[in-house]
C-alpha cells in the first residue's frame, strides 16, 4: 500500500486530495497544527479512530516551521509521496504579515526538501506553486516558461519555493514537481477568499441574514477552476516517469464583477443593490489579469479542466444556500421561543 503525506490537509485542497488518495487505496498521513479549537472540519467525514482496524488516515501534530519535527515525521511515516500544500495563502493578508508569509510559504518548502535530503528517502515531492507568481504578467496566456513578476509577499514567497524545488531536483536528483495552479475554488474555500465571500454573502442576503457584500477591485480578472479537479492533477504529476513542472488552469478568465453578477443573479438578486466597494480590500500592488495555458498538462498528464465558470459559481452558491437556510431557520425558531443568549 502506497503512503502519502499531506501538509495543509485541513485546507480546501488538502481535504479533496485526501479523499482522492483514500479512494485510490493509499494510506494517508496529514500534518496538523495544535490549536485550542478544532480545525479539522473539512476532513472530519474522513477521520476514524486510529484504534479501529483498517484505518488509512492518520493525523500528526507538526508545523512546517519546525525542521526537527519534519525530519522525525519522515523517518516515522516513510512516505512514498509528499504533497506540500501548507502555506499562508491569503494574498491580501500577506501584505499585513509579510515576514510570517515568507517564513511559512517560502522557507517551509526548503525545510521539507532538506528533510527529504537528510533522511535519504526515495520519495516523490509535490510543491504547490501559484499563478500569483506571474503577478504583473509578462505574457498572455501564462505558461511554464513565462517569466515571474510577483506583486505580493505571497507571490514572492511562492517564487522562492518554486525555484528552490527546481534547484533541489537538479542538484540532488529529487523527484520534485511544481504545480502552478491558477485560482481554484469550491464550497470548501475559506470564507475570506473573494469567490467564497461572494457566493456565501449572496446566499445569506437571499436568506435575510445580511444586506451587503463589500469588495475591492472589481476589474481584476482570474482563471477560476474547480479545486476537486485540480487535486487530481497533483496526483498525476507524481505518477510520471520523470519530474516536471505544470500549469494547471482552465484557459478562461473572468472579472470579479462577472463573478458577483453570476452568483447574485443565480440567487435571484440584483447585485447592484447589495454591492459596495471598500478601499481596504485593495492590494498595495494589484494583479490585473491571470489566464493559464494548461496545454502541457493536457499533453503529458491527460488532464484538463471540466467544470465551467458558471457551473462552479452555481455549485458554490447552492452549498452556501443550504447553510444560510439552516441558520435562518434556527434564528427563526430561537426567536419564536424567545431564546436570548442567556437561554442558549
């Protein structure tokens, strides 16, 4: 049975990847950070008591800022594949915490690569690169050979992580791949990311829970795909005979304003009545246009995006509608019972 180790297993991509690998018969190990509150909601449906026979998902406390811990985990688990997805991944927030972003999103990668080298494991390594590395784009569309021009601390950290992965591949013969994934979304996306913020707020407005959505740059254009499909590309990269780097994208681009219009119209709302622009959500340096060319991935991996932009937005709105209606129903019940905070 193949073993895989996932950093960032509790995130959007990590949860979908864990599902995929378990379906393929893997024994899956994930690194989680110790916290005083539960942070495993996205994988709770996969988790079983490790004392039960036949369990194939195991979670380990750790941190990609702790090199000693990483080396111990590699020795203990002996993974055949490592998927490094953990990062401080919010681009706007990276301007507020640039040093932390560089440490986690950049240096975290070198710590894992060094752990692989020090332990001598013959493992395959996947590094989650990002379309944000292209930043002020030097070519349209962007492909594997397009020069990077990052426009945020996050993008700059990812450029470092990308090139150090290439360096270790060439210097030490590691099977190490970079997946340059363009924006990929789902109902599991964090609520502060623009796509989920839009679909969630549309659902909550429809349910009578909110009135406005506050956004920044409406003209920014992104290549948005479905995260559940993108994790399959990660797996495919590590099944090849030779390591390489791949752009994963839909090849289509849409503006934030298009996203808002699609989500709100699907929810039966006039977005113009509910949208307000807030300058605090603008980045100090904007990325105006991202659109990827995934022809190499199609040719070598047999991968291509299937879910359209419209279908992606709608499946996210549908999921958020369920949650919003449940909350509205609970609020209505509590109000009818006269339940204040002191009674709940």
